[in-house]
């Protein structure tokens, strides 16, 4: 399998760019190890530097979805369980496109 491209350093959102940072030994504010954190107020997504490429992409898209839901005000209306499920589905699906290089191939004719 070909290697995944590196994660971008930033991603656009309707409310402006969001920085992306790989962080070794990433932990939540409670001190628990985690794969990613979305800092809405800082416009920052942190991804654990300990993840393999495919998982890092899935986590990036998961956290990016959290950011988009926050930007749209849906983080308030969706309960935490639904929000996590939505972020997991979108994160996994979008990462699959990156891993398979679907987004970088020319469209079929």
C-alpha cells in the first residue's frame, strides 16, 4: 500500500482557517491519552503524533467534523453520543478516501 500524504498544517472552515498540529503523548485536560482534540476557541486541532497515517487522517477528519458542527452551532443541539457517532462516520469515510488516494486521482470518464 502506498503511504498516505502528510496531514495538512491547516484546514479551511467557513469561519476561517483551523491550524493542525501533531502532538506527541497527546492527553485530554483530564490527563487521559487520546487520539485527537478539537480546540474550538483556539481554532486548533491536535492529532496524536503516535498514530499511524491512516488513523491520523481518520482522527483529523473526526476532529474537523467537531469543528464544523461547532461553527454551525450544531454542537449544542446534537447530544454527545450522536455527535461522536456523526464524527466517527465522517472521519472514517473521509480517511478512506485519502488512504485509497481517491481524492487525488483523475475522475473516470
